[in-house]
């Protein structure tokens, strides 16, 4: 082989080593990003759960406030809401009995 061929082969070998090293770095970055994504998703789900709990507490507070008012329409809405919740609980209980 002449010098120019050897020089080209050496250059290609160096480039290949650089590519392999870059690929390893990218794989490590990908793994780090995947871990970060999983952590972010877990935080997001916790925030959603917390928000849902606060929403439920707020709705319960509205129901209690509705019962304390002198407004008949508000009381009717509150009682309807309570009846709806009771029906949902009854449906859940019936579903549990079916699965047993």
C-alpha cells in the first residue's frame, strides 16, 4: 500500500472511533433523558392526583355550603348531587357483588 492509502485508512479509522464514542455519549444521554422523563411523568401524575383530591374537597365544601343556605334552588341542587353520589355508590356496591 502506498502512503496515501494508508493515510486515508488511518483517517477513516479515526473517524470511526470518533463516531463510536459519539454514539456511546448519545446512548448515555438517552438513558439520562429517559430517567428524567419517567421522573417528570411520576411528578405530573402526583400533581394530577393532588389536583383531583382538591377538586373533590372543593365540591364537598360546595355541597356543605349549599345545605347551609336559605336558597331553595341551591338546596335542591345539593340534594340532587347527594342523590347522584348515593346512586353511584350503590352501583359500585352492586358491581362488587357481581364480581364476587
